[in-house]
C-alpha cells in the first residue's frame, strides 16, 4: 500500500472540518489490527518505530493486552498527525514526552491532546490549532466509561455504589443531587442509572487528566453538579444486503444528543462535551465519552468525530517499516 489513500482521506475530512478539535476512535477488537500486533515479530518491529524510552515503558507492562494497547495508542497518534499534516515523512520527527504526573504531550508540536481506551475502543481527542507554537496549548482531558464496568461489581442497589463502595470519589453535594435524581425516578430504570453513574466517572476522570494529575489526586477533589442524563445515540441501521467494496481510512460521523455545559463547580473555566459511542461489532456495547477543555469565549465548538479504519492503520505502519 502507498500512503496516498489515508493522506487523501484525511485531507477530505479537513476540507469540511467544523473546528480544529477532533475526536478520533478505532475499534481494536477488529481482528485485522489485533492479529497483526499480537504477532511477536510485528510487535517487535512496531515497537522499534518508537524511541527507546517509549519502548521500555511499553515493554514494562506485564499484560500482553496492555502492551498492545499502549503500542497502538503511540502508533495511532503519529498516524493521525502524519495524515493531518499530509506527509508520512514527519513520522520520525514526532516525539512524545510526559509532564510531571505522566500526562503525554508532543515535544515538537503545539497540538494539545489526550487519549483513553475502554473495552475495545482506543480514542484520541486532539486540537490541531497550534501547529507551530509549543507554548502551553490549551489542555484537553478525555475519558471513556462503560456502564458495564459498574454492573460488573454486582451491586444490587446502585445507591450503594456512590454511598458506600465508591463513596470516596463523590462530594457531599454530589451525593445529595444524585439521591434526588434517583428518588424522583429521573433515571428510574437500572440501565439509565448505570449510564448516569458512568457519566460521573467519565467527568471526574477526564477533568483529572485535563489538569494533568491523573489518579495522583483524589477524584473527590473535583465536584460536578447539575449533571444531566445523556440520551442514547442510535446509529442508522445498516442495510444487511449492502456490502461495501472498499473501506475508507477515515469516516466523519455525525453524532446527535451532545451535552455541552460547565458542570464542574470547582472550576468554571472549563467546559465539558459528552456523548455515546456504540460498537459496530457489538450493538449492546455503549461507551460514554467525556471531553474536558478550556472555554473559548463562550462559543461551543463540537469536535469533528472521525472513525478510523484498523486496516489502513496497519497498512500504513507496514509501509513505513518496509
């Protein structure tokens, strides 16, 4: 494969971009990418495309799955930036470093970004505004949360989740508001309650990543009030008789039911954008994602949501290795 197809596909996305803020995601449960990176030889040569320091960090993960995800996110970032800037030649010039508490940043670009993974999805939110400046770009925090993660704790009454089991991540004011919402049946059924609690989790995690602390500071330090319930986003049903003859490297997706607000009562300088993802391979799998960023003059600009083809990422990496 040459580099023309993904480069051209990304440039077509850029022509119709609504802002410089992007949310990219890729489904790594797709066997085409999992099978390639699970092969020891392919894993090794792909690791060598990164710095020695970055390689060691990935190798130190005990779980093969964790090593694969860490490697994929590293390749994913360089792939996206290369395609956005329209040249595979910049790959070797893109270098990642980390802040004091481990938040990554591009050393030689002014792009602000953050990444997250959850249950088969790897995602990156990146602001392409500052291509040349490397002076403190506006921070971004991103987190994905899966309602099934809370369900896995087998908690019969979900009030116990925020009142006892995970009491230490909620403030008194948050518990009071969640209580009222549960008691008034505003999120009456269990599925809605799981979504609501997962949304809180995503908000707190994305803000901690926005600030650059991660889990080095307790999540109870960040308070979110007047949090509204997300409405499920339903993708259009596919025609079972239609089989595409080709696959695009990048596909722009239009999401409905976004929530954009400033529910972080402990920091009014930030805004949050939240929505849901659904897996093409498993329609029962839903992922809530929360993006935290600095307010921009009161104007809410939603990110361009782009689904990334696993096969083109793999082929791009192969072509660089040849």
